[in-house]
C-alpha cells in the first residue's frame, strides 16, 4: 500500500539511483572477476596453493565480516560520506591489485577491495530507502537493484574473459577505476546526505564480536562445500555460533547497540531477513553445480561456459519489475510465495538434467533465477520499508549479511549432498576419481584412450546423479519456504509506518 503522504521521487532521484547502481554492479562483478585471470596470475606471481586460495577468498571474507559494522557506521557518520569513502578505497585498491608485483600484495589489495565493498553495498541500499519514500517507487527501485546485483556476478566472469583476450591480467581490476571516479564526482551533486539524528555512542567492542561471529561460519561453510566436514571446519562453525550468541546478547542488553532493537519491531523485518537467506541458499547452491556442469560435464572452456551462464539473465531482467508490479495489486505474501514456487520449479527442471542437457539446464537455471530475484527484491523492500528510516544502513547490512550466510550454506549443504552421492556411485574407483569431478577429468586425461573415456563417462554420470539429488533437496526446501512465506507474511502487504525521514544535510532534493 502506498503511503499518500510520502513525497514522490522525481527525475533527480532516479538519476541519483542510476548512479548508485554503479558501485553495486562493480562489487557484484568483483566476486567472479578472477575466474579467468587466475591462470595468468599464477604464471606472473607464482602464488603458493594457500596464497591462491586467499587471492580468491580474502575479498569475500572482508566483505562479509564488515557488512554489519559498515551499515551501522553509515547510519552514524552519513551514508553518502561512507559511500564516497568506499568508492575511493575501492578505486585505490583496484589500482593496487592491477599492478601487484607479488601474491601477498594482491591479497592485501583484495582485502582492501572487500573493505571498500562492505561500505558500498549497505550504503547504496540504504540510500535507496531514503531517496524513495513512496512504497511503489521504492519497490520498483529495489527490484532493479536486485536484478543488477544478480546480473553483475554473471557479467563479471564474462567481462574478465573478454578483457584477458586483449590485455594483461591486471586489466580486470582497472575496470573499476573509471566508474569509481564517476561516482566520486556525481554522488556529491546528486545524492543528499542522510544520517541517524540520534545514533548514540558507537559500540567498538561489537565490531570484533560481529566479525568473530560471521567469519568463522562463512569460512567453515565454504570449506565444507569444497572438502567435506572435518573437525577443523566443525570447530569454525561452533566458534562462530558462540561468538554470534555473545554478539546477539550484547545487542539485546545495550542502549547503544550496533544493531538497534527497533529494527525488529517493524512488521516483516525478521521474516524478510530469513526468507532472503533461504533465497541466497538456493541461488548459490544452484550455481555451485551449474558452473561445474558446463565445464566438466559438457567440456566447455571457461569463456564459453561464462557466456552460456549469461543466458538466464535475459529472464531476470523482466522478473523483478513484474514481481514489483504484482505486489502492488495483491498481497505480497502470495507473490513471494509464488516466487519460491517458481524457483522450486527451476530446481525440479534441473533434476531432470542428463549428461548432455544444456538447454534443460539453462531453462532450469532461468526459471530458478526468476523466482529467486522475485523473492529477494520483495523481501528486501519489505524489510527496509518496515525498518525505521534512520536505521536503513543497519537494516541493509543485516539483509546482505544474511545473503552471505545463505550463499555459503547453500554451497555447503547442497554441495555436500551432491558430493556424497557422487562418491557413493564411484565407491570402487581410485581416490583421485572419487574425490571430485575435476580430479576425475584430470585422471581421464592422463589415462587417455578407452580407459580414460570410461573413467570420464562414469564420473560425469555420478556428478549428474548427485546434482539431481541436490536439485530435489532444493525443490523440497523452496516449496516449504513458499508455504512458510504465505503463512508468515499474509496480510503484511502494507508497510508499517516508519519514523519521519531525517532531513538531508543541506537542502532537500529538488524536483
């Protein structure tokens, strides 16, 4: 329901929104931009196996660990100010990464990129909450925001491959610099400042507590997806959960808590975070299998696989705006529930994929992505709309932290399910073949001839079998989420009234 007293956004706000999509797109792209560059980086910088792992993961860990802190900081010092700081840090780190002369230097630059990304992500979403006070306009803006975030991840790997065909490996990082310079010029002109008028003292102890809660869990889940459950990774999960309990306890007992209790008084905020986490679970769990299928089952090169993975994005572009329009005409609970059901249908299609089913895989991925983007855009809008406007930065950071958890959990749970089936099917094979599909491909290439072909065929069949089981598991989960969304959110189509917008620093936006 649209608030009749809300000020409608004009051309200037929509122009500012377009500018705010730049950092979102680049931060999303940086998740996948190294996929093609790593062979060239390995030749030039000669990283160890551990260094290579950290070149990939340091960005994601810095991003995930600092989201909550940066969201709260933005509420206190100003979301535009934090956005500009993040853009400058992201641009400087991009230059540092592009011209890194050692693996350690590249890892340090990736950490700085993650810190910059942690300031950019919640700032952009919080500023959208402030720029668009009308529910209908905000829903449309967040729908576009969700589509851009999802598309950026797929675009990053493709753009990386194209750049590497013409330039050196550092060029994949220099893509960021012109966009960040444009951001630094346009944001002060187009985007007003918003702050919490009564933020309270910043709780410094909650910063390390939040990081200690988030990082071990994300790390443990990522490693479980790659290597299986071990005492070390189980210990990481346990440590993260213990620190998480301490963090939550501190937030519940302090008046100057980093995460305001007022956030959870809004109708639908907690449910929105939970459902958004489930959506991220499905999205990343599906991607875990799809990329391996294209490369190791169908035998595509990395650039060819990345180009094919863009095909589902055609459907994503229409899904978010259509879902936003539907949510204005009916109870959004049913639209969110329908999004989960649609995503479940995508998983069901994936469960029918064989060893040579490119179009069926793409259809399943497209249908699933449409459903997930529908859910993410609507629950993000619902959670932000129900949160106090002055706490929009904290609200956005919690949404995005939930996505990080959900994505890591999706890869761990569905990946472990698929791996268990794969290893069971190849129980009599040698260890390298039974461990991973990549190991089986390498073994088959070493053997060559008929023996290599038989090993590869058996491994591909086992992988597809495991993928089918994981897809059915995802189908069941998403159908349950569809029922839960309808039950929890029914009748919550109208946003709870939020406190009055704090006046922007300077003058209000002109129309």
